[in-house]
C-alpha cells in the first residue's frame, strides 16, 4: 500500500511537468504556423526545429521540408522529406515532392530509408518470425519422433522445415544489411545561410580530418552519403582541433570518399 501511495504521489508531481512540456510543444507549433503564414520563414523554421528536438512526426518534417524549399535550401528540404517518409513511407505527396526537389538540386532521387522494410515488416519482425518458425519446426519434428511416425513423413517435414528456414534466414540477412545501411545514411548539407541555387555549390570530402586538408572529392548538397563503419564498431569518426567532429563518408556508388564535419551532413534515421 505504501509503494502504491509513493507511486501516486510521484505521478501527481510529474503531471504538471508533462503538461508544461506538452503546452510548450503546442505553443511552438502554433507560433511556427503563425510565423509561416506571415512570411517569417526563418523564425518558423527555428520553432519547428525546436519541436523536432522534443518530438517527431511526418507532417512536422514535411512542413520543415517545404519551408527549406522556399528558402532554396534544397539539401535540408531533401533531408526532411526523407525523415518524413521514414515515418510515413506511402505518403504520395512526400514522395512526389522529394523527387521534385532532387531534380531541382540536380541530385539522384534514391530510395528513402523505408526500402529496408520487406513486405511492410521490419527486421525485428522477421527475426522474431524466424525464431518462432525454428522452434515450431523443432517441436513438430520432436512430436513426430515421439509418436513414432513413419520415417518418410518425418523426412518430408524436415525438408519442408529447412526449406522454410533458409529463405527466412536470407530475408533476415538482407533486411539487417539494409537497415544498417539506412542507419548510416546522411545527406550532404551546405552551411546555413547559403543556398543550393549556386551551380558551383558543393560539399568537400577531404583527404584528412582537418579543415586545412585538400578535397579528395566533392558532392552536391542534398546527395546521399554513407558513414563508414569502424572496425571497433560504430561509425568511423575523429575529433580534431577546436573540438571539431569529423566523419568518414562515401558516396552511394563508393566512387567518392572523404572526411566531412558533422554539421556538413544530416542524419536521415537519427535526429
């Protein structure tokens, strides 16, 4: 009884905090909508960005993508359309708008991150289904042995079971690979204040993790890149002088590779 009272007292104490946070997000959203309507795009973007630090939704990222498009910041528009499609993969408006922005930004409109879904199900679903299928098969085979069923029947069941395990294992392998790729996907971004309308605008992929390093290659703002994996696990990164954080990235076709600062790219899956 004491534990229940303790829980209820703490819950009542936390309720005002939750209410304040909810009201804060709602206020930021309404302010952003009002600012957008009055043409104050910069402050509207600032409010929307603050909301994304607390919550995330497809419409929120869609609104941000639209505003960045109005500012000719096509790389961030592409980034937020991809984030929106991650949450609402079948939204035709987002798919169409993404393709349009990519054509203007002169970058390839690659598949969005939901391509890692197979048959509309995530990797965790297929892993769980594979484990369930394996255990059910083993249980059935053990039951048939216990019942002393004819050898031909048991052989048929074993072959059918293996015939199901192998393709399911391949699906899990492929889905895990695509999920890992999606988690490493970033979008090349120009520094805020610059726009992507300049034909010469590019993001340098440096030979070394230093601002003074020459460019090994360059990519268009809005282009998809993939962060290299470290042999020790995680992402291949480096902290340089002045606490600058660097990532080693490559292009989708692996023909371009180099170091970029963290603020020169935006994560698709991560916020």
